[in-house]
C-alpha cells in the first residue's frame, strides 16, 4: 500500500468520524437516502490501489460495513478489479472488494 493510498483511506476514516460526530447536522429525518440511524451519505474516496479519483456517496452504516473486515475496501461501482481482488458486494453507490494480502 503506497502513501497516496494510505492517505485516501485515512481521509475516509476521518470523514466517517466527522459524520458520526455531527449528529443532526447531516441529513434530516424522512429525507432521501438516509440510513436506519437517519444519517445521510457523505463523500468518500475510492480505496483502490490506483489513482482513479472516484468519489462515492456512502452513509455511515454503509462505510462501517465496508470496513468491518480488515481485507475489505470500498471501491467505486463497476471499478476494474484485478486478479488479487474479489467483489464481495455490489451496490449502486459502491462495491465492497476483498483484497488478497500481497
Ligand atoms: Zn478507484
């Protein structure tokens, strides 16, 4: 994992923490695209090893789920997957990819 890749994942984790702290400031009850806790989606960087620059819109629950396994990463939808990577789940907003340790 190179420095740019690490930076993007750290950035996503910061976004995730900020969204969790801003209760009430993100989304409004009954709004569109909110998860079970009433949070709206935030912008996350694609976590692929390349520099595609894709931005995904995930709710906190979706991002938390995508990172619930250490081998899983959140990629942009229909992202090119290499032989060392496997699609675990495909959603309209993002895919969850399992990456074999290298
Ligand atoms: Zn990507």
